[in-house]
C-alpha cells in the first residue's frame, strides 16, 4: 500500500479533492506573521507583544550575543540565535546572530510558522524541534475548519491539554551550555513536578498556565465555530525594553501572573528582648521552580522591615531602592532566590560562557501532594531574622523580582555593548500576595493563619 503524505491526508479529511487542491498560500507568504494576521487577528496581536516576537530584537540579547561572540572568538556560533531567531537560523540567513538588523521581519523572533510547523521533538534542550516542510499548519483542534489559506492538522504538540505539548515548549526552555552546564532548567523542573504525572487531575502543561483559555473563534473565517482558544501572550517575567506592541497589556499580565505565584507566611516572636522574624515561602502556582528560566540573571529577594511604635525602623533586610543593584547592599541577612554561576577561578560569573559551576537556591515545584508519597519533597523554604529590640509595633514583608539584574546591565554598558538608557527600563515587580503586615493586636503570631 502506498502511504499518503500528511498534506494529502489533510486534504482528504477536509473534503478537498486531490486532483483539485485549494490554491493555498506559498511558503514565502506563510513565513510572515503578517499573513496570519488577516484571519487570526487576536492571536497575532497577542503574539506581537510577546517575548517570542521580541526574542531577536531584544537589545539585551543582542548585546550578550555580540559580547559572547567576541570573547569566545566566534566559538559561540549559533548557540544563542538557534533559539532567539530559529526561522532565520533554519533558513541559513544567520549563523551567529550578528547580522539580524539586516534580516527581514519574517525571520525575526519565534514566529507563528515556526511553532505551528513542528512535527517532532528530538531532544530535551537547546531547541531540538524538527519542522515539517509540507506547509501544513498544526494546531490543537482535532477537527480543524477547512480554509483556503493553508492545510491544517491536529498535533498533540500544539494541544495545551496534552502533556506532549510541554515537550515542544520545554525543550526550547532548557538550555545546556557548550561547557555542559544545565543553565536553564524550566523543562526538567516541570518534568520532576507533580504536574507532569500521569494523574489527569494533577496534570498542568506549559500552555495551561502560560496560554490561558477563553471562548472565542480561532480565526475570522466563514464556518469557524466558537471554541476554547488560548492566549498567545505567553507571559513569564521578562518584558520588552524597547517600544513594542502591547507593552502595557504585557506588563499587566506579568504582574497578574506573579502576584499569586508565591505563598508567604510571616511569624514574629519576642523572648527576653530578642525578636525572631520567621519568613516561610512556598511556590504556590508555578509549574516549575520559582524563579525559573534564566535564573542566574534574575534577582528575586525578600524584603523584611520592623518598626517601633513611632514608626522608626528597628530592623530591615532586602530594602532595595529603585535603580539600585541588589548586590550593592551590605546586608548579611539578605535572602535571594536565584542561581549563582562561578568561573573556573571561583569568581562569580555574569555570562553563561564563563560558567564552570552552578549553585542554585530556588523555590521548588511540588512533586507530590502528600508527605507519605515516595516522590514528596517539602516545598517550603524558611529564613529567620534575629535581632535585639522590644516587640515591634509592626513588621512588613514582600517578595520582589527583577527579570534581569542590574550588575549584568552595568557590565554590558561598561564594555560598550549596551546603551546605558536601557538600565532604567528594567522593572521591579512586587508580588502582591506576599506584601503583608504583622501587628501584635492581630492576636496571632503568624499571618496568614496556618
């Protein structure tokens, strides 16, 4: 029996005769997200403001890549650009990302065509995705609506309700450096969590969280039914540093996602003039560690302050002013949640190609629901702050995060690779669920109540 190609099968399923196939768009048109905009307006707008669309135009990415190429004498090669501009890389338009300014828009960033052309995943990190060359757009609907623009097919890799879809997302969001350092581990963090288990009541895919659903039509085209569609904003914690579409919506959604991601507990005890402030944090809703991704570049920390009855500060830790680098604090009590990379000589590294060893202090994702389960780990992390004082009149705490640390920015500015104006564009987010206050008249020592 002669096997039919996927495109042929799609044509049969959609009722189009093989001898008279639709006049579909050609590859040149399909490569451009602008083409998709005609029928997928909402999805296009969401994507246009996403970090996927921004990936290759980001001045920080370009600065790091330029410096990496220079400091490794070009040995860095396509390491960065294979993920940040995968279409340009696959088409042979760039080999090192140094010519991205010269490339057409359709080759910039992670595009509609790139994700929806994936036919298989052949690895776990550094973008091991295999693209089909049949111009069939794959998606999460098992009964796609026939249309005149392109052939369509269902793929579990694009179905956010299927665990396989996390293989597509995750294998791009795990990074192993040329030295073999597992620098970004979002995918493996998810794989080790309960969200990747076989129990359907516990499963959560990347898309379940980062591509929230709504009732809408997937395309502005005759015959398209009302379905459950998903957002293409795909927010995390990173934000655009240059004027970019949908930036206000992006910032709002990033804040919303961060607000409930970490659960805090604040306890205050006084004994014989010694105050103990106990802060406990739990990764509440992230399907991976918190923070995740480029955790060596991120800065997440805990701010704690205690005040006397006159509102004078009697203790503080983690108080960082706007525009101040966290590293500038002379604070022995500072609690940071991040990765630390170290060079061969033991110095802390700012850049991934310098890293020989990695230390990590993150909030882990849950691996099981109950302590008696074999995979269970305690996901709570606690820090105590001890000092001499009378009982405070109030104690406050909050968790704060910057997607990119200012030391990295300053290093790139000093080397001439980055314009200094970008430093002021790095936002500092406060997780609102962690912004809490304790006072003695609450009648309990811990808030929220255990």
